[in-house]
C-alpha cells in the first residue's frame, strides 16, 4: 500500500460530544462527563423517602468515563412529613399504612415522557442509556424497562440495575 492509497477525512457525526442538560418536568441534577465526551447517560432513581441529591453525588463520584449523570427526583412528596421526602408512586393509605400492591403507572408515564425527550430531543440512543434505581426507584426502573421493550421492540436500553427493587407486576410473595 502506498501513501497515495491512504485517505484521511474528518469523521462527520451530528451528535454533540457534550450534550446539554435536558428540559424535563421534574426536579433533577445533571452533569456532563468529566472527559468531555457524553457517550453514555446514567439515570439514577432514588428510593422511597429520599431525593435526587444524594444519588446525584453518588453518580458523580463514580466518575464513569464518557458518561453523563442524570439524577431524577420522584414527583410526589410523601404526605404528612415535614422533611423533603419523595415517592415515585403512592405508597401509603390515608392511615399511613403501606399499600401492599401499589400502582406505579404515573411514574412509568413520567419516565416514558422523560425518556422520549432524551431519545428524540437530546439524541441519546437508547442503547447508551443506563438506569440505576434503589428500592422504589429500582422497581420503577425495572417496570419501565418492561414497558419500553413492549413498545419499542427495535431498541433496548444499555442496562437497568435495580438494587432491592422488586418487580411490582410480577410479585413473588
């Protein structure tokens, strides 16, 4: 091969290397990757009674290469508490007892809207989106993954990790 056979051209890519923060309807924290290339998006979902702030700190402390961090706050404040404690779906009845079979539909609808915005508006490929949820946030992440696969047969997420978050639609007890 001679040097005249080698052709160098600049790679044309319409995706931004560093993406801007999304415009979504719930409070959130967002940070672009430290290395200046946003190839992956880690979405963090907190557990019952928490907020997005500690999970955002966790996501940033991981310092994953080429990975932006998005921590979402659950939309519902837990009633009758004075502190800032949030839930992804209604978890307690009017007497303060835990609801045995909660309905996460509103949280799944919210996550659908957010993810559609991330994919279509912010140009994150689904295969580069990774969900990490703890407890109630893990249940929402897992249930959302099932919903997404049923409606988007041609695109899967990069990963879904649920720590101590059971599937609500397939109870084991």
